[in-house]
C-alpha cells in the first residue's frame, strides 16, 4: 500500500497525475454521487494528500466539470470519426450501425466517466450544468443531423419526429450502462439490433384504409 501511495504522490506533478485524479474522481462520482464525494475522498482513493489535488485543479467543481466534459466529448469524437471514415454514399443502415456501435463502444470503454455523467448531471451546481449544456446539445444535434441524413437517403417515413427518435435512441444506448455485461451478447450484436429496431420503426407504412 505504501509503495502504491509513494508512486501516486511522485506522479502528481505530471500529466499522469492529472489523469489519475480524473479517473479516481469519475469512479467515485459514479459510485457515490456528487455530494457524497469530497476532495479528501478523491485524494485518499488516489493515494495522495488532498492539498496535492490543487496542483491540477482549483476546486471540486473544476474536477467534476472535466469529468462531465470527457464523458461526452470523447464519445462524440469516436462517433464522428467513425462516420467521417465512411464513404459519402453510405446508406442509412450502415450509418446507424456504425454510429450506434461506436457510441456503445466508446461509452462502455469510458464507463466511469459516462456513468458518472448520467448519474450526477442533475446533482451538480446549476452553473456547471449550464456550462456543460452546449457540448451535450451539440452531440444531440449531431445525432439529429445523422437521422436526417438517413431520412434523405432511405425510405423513411417523412412524418416521423426525428427529434423524438433521437431521444429514444440516446436514452436506450445510455441505459445499457446499467445492464450490459457482455457475455453472449456482443456490442456489435446489440448495435445491429438497435439499428433494426430504429429503421423498422421509421420505415414508411401504407396509409390506413378509410
């Protein structure tokens, strides 16, 4: 234990020290919540003195703001990169499968950050939420534009509300943090199933008999 603590303390003045603090804070926020996690708790879990945290962050709010940012920004980057690498004529099924799979993959790889984001967003002070909203809104708009792109390329029902479709889809994907354990269901299989559910739900239907 002493060896681990000494190693952590020696790293606090490096970029690794900042990453250690953030990783530790994300885990604690995810498990304990925002109010129940103090700077002292983060420092103790990271194996350093509480005063050492101030080398990288001026306050608990600064730490939680960074945890929230990472939880959304990195997922956003992964999804956008995957879509940008597709050919311009990629169809709706390929677009959605790729975006859903990459969102799930990045979200679960960053599970402490993404789970913390989902859990504590409503717990943090209002000024932190307000500062974080533009990034969340940008990611949501990206998904709306992606669904609009699918609608232009495929036989999707033009009467469907793509904003609601985006809300349903993001909620379903983020909800997997609570139950997905791997096992017999792969991330790709889950992404494929979500894609089919969304596409089949958006397919144009013949008008009802009058």
